[in-house]
């Protein structure tokens, strides 16, 4: 057995090795920390794409049948069950019946409406202990299926984001072409493409994302089940638009739908309706506990927004994408910006704006709204816009504890949806569409209680805030109303959330500021969406002052160099200054010197013990 001194020497030698390793690690970490912030952004984007690819690969075996056709070009029979099936009913030998919604406990493919003449229903109608499984069933009032993982846009495959919400969203079908205009009972036989959303009450341990373990709650925490009077609760919560409460969510979104419809904005905001869904969960090839389970749940049905999420187009700006932006109807940008300010949207990012190959845009997922906050990528001054303007890593630097080193990056594609690049004269002021202005005057003449009752709002607090904002839009105009909202919010300090930022001059093309562009010729780099000569509205630039009547301020371009983007085609991305890098290296060398002296002292002690 080794002697005690020998064991002590071995222990000290391990300490020396450990300290040496620590020195090496410190060197690597220190060098990594001085890497350019834009490079970090690229790495983060690459990691995100890798995670999405892994998730898609893991899910592919389970969700491939839910996509629009197989790889061989043949249609998948289970993709969209026939709304009127020609099935002869002889499916019992294959392990399932043909039946109705009431008769079947699980179903692989349901159809809207009753079974047509000539279809034999063989599912037992009397209750039995044995669960009745149907291959085909009739009588559903809405069909639901999983969202695709990928979509085709301009002949390219793009990712389909599923959002950060824990609530499941399905693509769906529903009968009745008059459904979203407030009438009809399905007798006309039209079928609409829709999105269907539920927050709770989904049976069978349903997984919102099939490759995860998280399931949707089968129960809802409804405390409010009917619309209370203006002066007596209980009321729905005003803290957040959405929660595991069906009635409150339905009232909230129903009020938004009525607002957008009467204000003349429903052509950019899909119609919405709260309803009881009688349907079956997606079949998922029978591999999930929720496969084909009968559902009787409260849902919100939205008119389908065509196209793909704007964020699916990626961050970099190409000549082709600049041309796509030119196809966007400026009136649609105007209406979407009006809706976002009118309802004080707090979550209008690139996943919540859909765009088609022809430039048709819609706003979806309007739940985070009706508060005294504004956070829309179309309206400069909020965190969503700022993220696209200078980069996520710089805007929310506190998430990485690197606010002292994170640098702004060139503006990405999302910043090009700035409403000022589309409207005449670069500002809206009080130049509202006729129907919108008439709507404002109608609401402004109402009492708060009238507003609450007329729109069926979820809480009186929404009526109070909404009426005040309507008055500001009439009195102050668009830009100064936005400034007033921003002035009541906390300034951005590196945290994630609804914060306000100094408003910069508009940037509508590569010749106006530094953009993250690729593939532009010298001539193309001088172009803009519509005009490169967009006036700067003095009421909508600079710091957000507490008093909207004193909102004018000098422009402050902040960390972004207004040099045209043409430089980016030949110059490397901006990096840390030489002085900053030299300071970091000097500090590192000093630390290594200290560690070296400590190691030398340990060696001397070790030698002394060895001699003794």
C-alpha cells in the first residue's frame, strides 16, 4: 500500500493537472466570448434549424400520413376523409364499422353531415361494454387534422412553425359557406378550410406535438360560464388573453372578431367563431392513446389564412423576396397595422402573419391583446420590431448575460414589414379608411357599459381600455396614439417581453440602411419596396415621451450604422473592435500568469515533500 507522503504527492499532482486544464478551458472560453455577435446569431440559427430537423425526423414516421400526399405523388386516402363517402359499409371484417358520431367511440375517418343514401351503417347503436371502433363515421360538424411540418412556397420547402402556445391548433374542414358571416346551417353543402383551436377539454391524452410527451388537459378550469353584467362578476381574467378556460377565450376572441368585422378589417383578420365541436381526434395511424378518440369540446374556429408564416421565409433578404414585398397590397398593411393598434396587439411576430406567393397577407393568433401595451412587427417601437431590426441576441441580451458584448446585427426580412414603407407619405395620421373612421366615431359615442355589452367582452376592463384607445385614435391620430402606448411601457433593458424602444427612421430598402441581404447586384441594391424617399414623421421618431403631445424628438439611429447595405456584399460582418479584443486578451493573459504562479508554488511544495 502506498505511503501517506506518496499519496499526498499524487493528490497534489492531480491538482496541478486540474489547474492546467482549467487554464486551457479559460483560454477557450475567453476566446469564444470575443467572437463576433453576428457569428453567434448564425450559430444560434443553425442550432435552431438542427433542432427542428431532428424533431421533424423523429415525427416523420407518425405524421407522414397527415401530409398532402406521399413522396411518390399518390394521394393518401387518410389525408382528408370523404365528406360524402361511397363506402359500402363492409369494413367490419377489417376490424372496424361504418357508423355515426353517436355510435362510434373511436373513428379513423369522419365525414361532415349525415351518411348519403345507399351507405349501409353497420355499427351497433346500443351501448355495450366493448368500445365501438369505426373505420368510417358520419355526423361530425368539424373535421380536424394535424398541421403539416413542411409546406411548399415558390417551389421551395419551408418549415411550418407551430407556435409557442401549449394549445393545439388543427387544420380543419367545416360545412356552410355562410358560417363566418353569421348565418347558415350547412344546407348549401359548401365546405370551408379552417383552423381549429382548443385550450383544454381534449380527450385521450392528446399530444399537441406528436414527438413530445406533453399532453393537453382533458378538463377546463372555467370559473365563468356565462356573460356577467357590467357591474357584477365574476369576470374573466384581464391579465392574459388566453388560459385553460373555454368560455372566457370564446368571449375574448368573439369580441375581437366583431371589432374587426365592423371596423372593415376582416379581410386581413380571418373570421372566428366559438362553437361546440363534435369530432374525432386525428387517427395518427393508431399509434397514440388519443388516436381517433371521440371529442365533444369547446373550440374556436378560424377562417384559414392561405400561405405560410412570414417567418418561414427566413431572415435574409434576396431580390426575389424584395419583389414579393412589392406585391403586398399597401391597403392590407394599413388595415393590419390599424387592427394591431386598435386592439393593442402584444404578439404580432413573423409566425402570426401569413403570406401567399402573390403577396396576400393575413394576421392570425390575436390572443395577446386588449391591454395597454403594443408589440407588433408592423409598428416600430416594440420588441417584436426591434428583434428584426437589430437581432434577437442584441435585443434580449440578458437571456445570455452578454449585454456588455452583444452587438446589433443588420436588419432582417421582418423589419421590412414596417408599415411606413407601404402607406402614402410614410405615416397614417388621421387618414383612416371611411368604414374604420365611422366605426371609431360609433364606439366613441358609446358608454363603457354599452361597449362591454355590445361586443360581449370578457371583462369590463377591456371595454375601458378599448374605448380610451378609440378616442385617442380620433384625437391624436395613429402615430401619436402608438407613442402614447409606448410611453406607458418600460424601456427595453435586455429582457424578453413587451418593452418599448427608441423609434428609428424607416428603412425600406438596401440603400437606406444596413440590411441582411444576399444576391443583390449594385443596381438592385439601390432599390426599395416602393420608394426610397420615405418622409420621416416628426411625431413618430426618437424617444417615447410620457406626453403624446410632445412626442416629437430628434432621430437617434442607435447601434445600427445607416450606411447602405451595398457594403455587406463585399465586407465581412461587423465584429468587436480591436481595442475590445486586445483588452479581453490582456485580461486573459493576466489570469493565466496568476495561475502559472500558483502552479509553481505547488511544484515547490511538492519538491520539498519529496526530499523529506
